[in-house]
C-alpha cells in the first residue's frame, strides 16, 4: 500500500488493472489478514509497474482501512525502535506512537513513517 486517503487507497502493482474493476485487497496484519473490497478508480504506469487508486465501497470498510493503516504504522515504529536497541511490546509501541504521532496520522507520509 502506498497511501490511504478519504474514500480510498493507492497501491503499487506489477500488473495493470482496468478502471471500474472490483478488487479484493488483502493487508497482512495480525494473525488473520484484513481483506477489503474496492473499485479501481484509476491506474497509472510508473517506472516499475503501476500505481492503482481504489475507491473503498463502504464507509465501514473505509474506517477499517484507516485502522489497519494505523496498526501497520505502529508496527513500523516498533521495528524502528528495535533497530535502535529498544525492545517494545506491541502495546507499548502503540501507546508511544499514539502519544507522539496520532494527531498527525492523516497527514503523515506512509512511505517515510515517523522518525
């Protein structure tokens, strides 16, 4: 996944996907992957494949995608801290991440993650 915005998300793929096609997106988070259905809104070629914009089909799924994105960012933060020699549980990482970054969550760059 490249980014999440109001009503949809963008991901990178090796394959072109036609506009209007319904797709199931699987996000491997936790013991059971999260799956959401969407409709391809646009598909743009890039140097290494395609960026695909998907409109999420329901408000409930849109909310769930944002929660999954937050979990992914927290786990990324946890991995960053581990690389710096700090061992955190998922809960400890969540509490720290929420305190430090949750206010800016919707504007953060998912490619960069928090510093």
